[in-house]
């Protein structure tokens, strides 16, 4: 392995990094090509060796613990610099070593068996709504928003996401819909108002469940919108529609086939399923050590090739696949800006170390979508070849109809989120 300074000298070509060590000596890296700039300082002499051993994880933890501090700029500036040179970082011996180790261990790292899945979900989603209220939209949508016309507020973009999903699902009165990974209930409640349908939302987060159920009560739809604390593999019955947003990332590479088999088995013969997931343009890989340890234990965003390979064994038709390239980057930018604007409240709710960790998480993910290789895919599935029209023309027409119908219910559905949160 290379020492930290040797590695930085080899990989930073775009932009410049100024580094002040624990003895006060200044080191400079890069500058051969224009790019982002950042200046950092180490507060402990042992920090360079620690980071060299496992750069991604230990650099993040050094920032969290105050061993790496920003001398000028923000952690986002440092992240921009890293991503401007990410190809070279990824080729460094230090990173290659850990990538190989992680690949050999990914079956254990992505353990989302029934006995473990709930703990993995609750480690992230049950930390308390006070944090999420600080940066999410009013409807508490914790997934990629949709910016089809360019700049928009987070609330507008999340509404357009829900409208787009509803249009693709081709909802009709009397249908029965399964929402796998229902979050705080916003999408399921939107869909239940977009058409007179029955919704069953499932989650493994106790806190999200409580809020979702309370929202259904506030809106007076508890008779046809049910939320359950249950694993998707334990759901029974048939559904005309299935939607799953941000859930495939919690399945794990070795559980993709069981997941899509479950979708097939729960879907009616003429039904439609819509799976919305983070993916990317790279081949199958692993989850980075920082995200795996501190943010999403058991999490893994599958490559499109992995998802399609699993679908091919189910007999389901892939009716459509839409790739969202920058939308999640725009979403994360607004989340990060909102979080920073409410940072003092976040410290009061959690602590300083948590806030530093969250800053890294939001910045790293924003860069992954705007400077890296991550994207979002929406895969539309059906048991029948003709479950939807053969062109996408119907989507725009249905979105226009839904935009009119929203005037009757959208504000009430959105407002129910914080009404429910205030009551918990």
C-alpha cells in the first residue's frame, strides 16, 4: 500500500488539496489542472496512517471525530475535489485492496435475511423524525424527486415524482395496490386519493409505520389504506398494482431473485408493477465502507444488469425502463442545503458527530449522482405483454389529468405528514 502522501501525490491531478499535518507542516497536492480546491488539517499525528489503511472509511471517521478538520472550505468542497479525481482514487492500490476484500465479503455485508432485515432498516429509519423533518419536503418523501422541467422547489419536484409514478401505474377505481417500503405513507396516500383504490403499505420501520397509520386516520381513509409492519416476503394475496420506491436498495444482491419472484407472485395476471431504485452505469460492485457501516447497513444499489438478470428468471415482462440521470443529484443538493440551514437544530436533536456524518453522507451521495456514475432507474413490469400501452404517450396525458385532480386533495395529504408527526 502507498502512504497517504504518496497516494495523494499520485491521484490528485484536477484541482488542489492543501494539507496541514499535526506538526503544522503544509503539504500541497495537485494543481496540474483546474478543479475544486480544499484545505484540511490533521489534529493527530496518527491520522495519515489511519486514512492510508482504509481511505474512504477512515477519512470519513476522522472528520466525524475531529481528527480531520476543514481549514478552508467545507466538507462538500473536499468531496468535490475527491470526485474530480475519483477515477485515479479508485485505481490506487489502497482502494483496490479494500474493493477486493469487500467483494469477497459482500454476501455477509448484504445480509438481509428475514432475521436481519428489520434491524438493518431500523438502524437508519428509526433514528427519529426530528432529523428528517429538517431536510425533507413537507410530505416526508425520502427518495429521488423529479425535475422534468429543470429547477423546481423540493415540494414541487416530489409532487411531480408521485404524479409520474401514478401515471405509469395507470390507476383505476377498485384496484388493490401494494406499496413495498411505504416510508411515512406519503406515496400510498397520494395514490389512494388519485384513484379510489385499496392500498396496503408495508415497512420494517416501527416509527414510519406509526406516522403512516396516523396520517391515514387524519385523512379518514383507514378503511382502505392499511400500513403493516411486515417483510415484503411475508405479504399474501394478489394485487392489481405494486409500487416499490427506494426499497430495492435494501434487498441485497443475493436476494434480488427472491424479491422479483415475490413481485411476480403477488401481481395479478393483468397487473403492473413499478420498481424505482438507485442504480448506476458501472458493473456490479459493492457498497462503500462508510455508507455500509454508518448509513445503510445491509444496503446495496444493484446494477441494472443484476436487476435484469433476476427479472429474466421470473417470466415477467419488462414493459419499460426509464433512466433518471441527474434527478437524485438535484434532490440531494436541496437536502444538503436544507440540512446545513438547520444544522443547529440537528445538533440539538442528535449531536455534532452525527451532523458531521450526515454532511458526509449527503455530500458524497450528491457527488455520486452529479459527478459520479450513479443514477436512478424505474422498471415497469407486468405478467402480461399488453399490461400497458405500447408507447409512452399515455404517461403525459395521465399526468395532466392527475395535476387537475390534485387540486382536490394534495394539500390535505401533504399537511397530514406534520400533523401526524406532531401527534407522535
